[in-house]
């Protein structure tokens, strides 16, 4: 009887430590992404260094949402370097993950960044197509914050 209680106690302790460790990793990854986003305009090289760590950690922790956001952050720093082909590769990876995992908010972020990329490349038609698709998805999924954010971006770009 005592040994079964000890086994159960050991199992619960290990489970608690594992859950606590995983949640800490997710918080750490989210902080890395936020930090990288802060550098995308002012210091894109630093943003890329931090985003690479977030990409690696997101893969290890198996967090598709964080991985998508890390890819987008890395892509945005590429846009700021005018490395449009490299940016598209990371945006496409983020689109694939967000579509496969039904992460609508991240899919909207992908469309927004795609629109920014196309705007910077001078393709106004594709810019409008991406931004329209983003607004449509935000309305369809009732993500009001994203919808408002897109409207503000449209005002900034036009």
C-alpha cells in the first residue's frame, strides 16, 4: 500500500515539474518573440538572432503558434533588409503551419505581413488582395482586435 502511494506521489511530482517546465518554456519563447519584434525596425540583425532562437525553441517545445509568430518576426526583419525572397520563404512556412493547425489569428498575421511585403515590392494589386483576405478572415472568425488593427494598417499604407 505504501509503495503504491509513493509511486503515485512520485508520478504527480514529475508531472507537476514537467508541466511547470513546459509553461516556463512557452513564456520564455513568447518573450523572445516580443523582444525580436521590438528590434525588427531598429536593429533587424538583432531581431533575426533572437527570432532564430525563438524558432529553435518553438520547434523543441512543439508550439505551432509560437513557431508561426517567430517565422513572421524573422520574415519581417528580412523585409527591413529588402530581402524579399527570404522573407517570402518564412511567411510561406508560417502560412503552412497556421493553415494546417487552424490558427486563424496567425493566418491573419501572415496575410498582413504578406501585404506589407507586396507593398514594399511595389505590387499594390497583391497588397490589396492580401489585406482584403485578412479583413475577410478577421470578420469571418470574429477577431475584432485583428480587424481594427488591419483597418489602422490600411490607413498607414494609403
